[in-house]
C-alpha cells in the first residue's frame, strides 16, 4: 500500500512541471498567432504583402524615422503662462530647380501643414480635409480654387500618370476600381524611382505618401495640372 502511495506521489510531482511547460508553450503559441494576424495591419486597414514590401522600401529610401525638430510654444493657462516643447517634421528636401516659383510656394505651404489632424470640412491647423489642404495651399499665392475634390478634378488639364510632375493634382476613389472621386492630393516629388504626394489622410492627417503603393494605385482615378 505504501509503495502504491509513493508511486502516486512521484507521478503527481512529475505532472506539475509538465503541466506548467504545456501551459507556457500554449501561451506562446497563442501570442504568436495573435501577433502574426496583424503583420499586414497598418493605420486601420490591411495591406497586401506586396504593398507592405513597397512601403518598407519607401521608408528605407526616406530613412526609417523621419527627422523632427523641436520648437518651444508659449501657452496661457489659468495659473499663468507655460512653455511646452512641440516636435514637428523637419524641413523636407528642397524642390528641384525646374519647379516654378509659384508652385514651389504651394508645395512648401502644403508641407507646412504636415502633422495637422484630419477634420471633415476643416481648413485650419486645428484640422483639415484633403480638399481643404489644397484650398489653403493655393491661397498662399492668392489663387482661389474650388472647394470640393470633385470640382478640383475639373480645375486643370488631364495628365497621364507617366507624365506627372511636382504641382499636379491626383484624385482617388474610396475603393479599388471606383470611378467616384472622394480624395485628392498634391504631387510634391516625381522621379523615375518614386512619386510622392501630400494629402490629408482620414486616419493620419496631413502626410506625404508614395503614389506607387498598391493601396493608392488601385484607387487612382485621374490627375490634372492646375491652371495658373
């Protein structure tokens, strides 16, 4: 009888660490499954593996982390004045010399809004939408353009994608293959390697992106060259 009890005790002693190991392996497996399910999930949407590869390549070209500069801002509070440090994107690369001066001012103005949050119908640094960004950028050279992206799509001459240059406007639909314009951006750089455009994204606010990613190419509708 004692021998039987001893065997049962030894068996229980071996089962405890074995059970702990099994639970640890199971937890690691569940964590891995949870993380891999979001490998292609960015900014509230899923991307294809091809799109992710292009995004990573574009990030490497622009360096992994965008440089920032610090600026001190004075604010008034109920208890007096306070100082705070704000990080803003560092100045972008200079525009090519062949960009007309007026268009250079428009692009520089648009870039000055980088980091501004998205706000439907907004036209200020507290929040703006895509067409509002263009409205304010062209206002810097005293040019009044239509307010909506649909109207802006008619404000200029059509341009083929292979002929894009800095200052052109690009228009997109809400879903792949859509012919209904819902979004607009401004080309900031155009080269054989990449085409960059600035826009007010509903998820990230004012930001520059590469046009050649699958997400934007699949939604691209048309491009126009503004009448200046």
